[in-house]
C-alpha cells in the first residue's frame, strides 16, 4: 500500500503501472509531472477525451503537474493525487468513475484532503487525511462497500464507506481496507 505525501522527495522518480489488467503505463518524475503512455481507449493515457481516444501512445504524454501518486483501474479511468492532497480523475465516464466529469475539462477534481487512492476495474476508493474511506463507481458486486437501492448498479458521487481506515487496496472487483 502506498500513501501519498504532500510533496515528492526531490530526485525521486515514481512509476506505477496498472494492476487491474489495463494496457497503459504511468510515471511521475521528480518535478511532479505525471506522464502516461500505452492504450488510450478512454482518454486514460492522455487525460483528454477528444484527442484520438482510441489511439495508442508509444511515448510519454504529459497529463498533469504537481502529482504525487497515480492509480489506474483497468483501462477505464485513472486518478492522481496532487501536492495539495486534491484527487483528480480522467478517462471514461461510463462506469461513473469520474464524478461530475465534463468534456470541457478532461481532468476532474473529485475531492480534497486525499492521502491514498485505489481503483479497481470500474470503481474507486479514496482515503482522506481524517482516515475516512470514500467510494464510488460500479457497485454491482458490492465492491464500493455501500448499500444499493434495488435495481441500481452505480454510486454516482463519493460516499462514506467507513472510518478509522489507515490503508486501502483494490483489484478487479474487490476492495480492501
């Protein structure tokens, strides 16, 4: 489990690859720039919905600055925490993994005070500084951790899952805290 700090150590290069079966790769350089490359089916590699969303990127593409941590769930969406603890998301809106997403702004700010993020195939978890765990996205198997109304499948906005959490992890359709 990796927890994001509010500043990356100078000279450190962080690189993360998706663990949920996607085909994109990401790196955060020592200046906090987040780069992505690989399959861009849902704008995950570029952070742009309209820029050739089905193309492959064979070299790194700049997504954002001031990043300290990145998490990718399958190839549908990606999330990054910035130096201020803000959680940003980009990629597909089909599974409601990016709350309040707009085509006008591909990078969407989801919440503040985040210290860790873990994304599964089509859901996301965020751990905040106050040790509260929040979840949203596809909840068809209960992976978000909140009760669903009859006939519903998605959690459209971050919902409080539990308190007193110190670490999170997600893979596929499973979540752990």
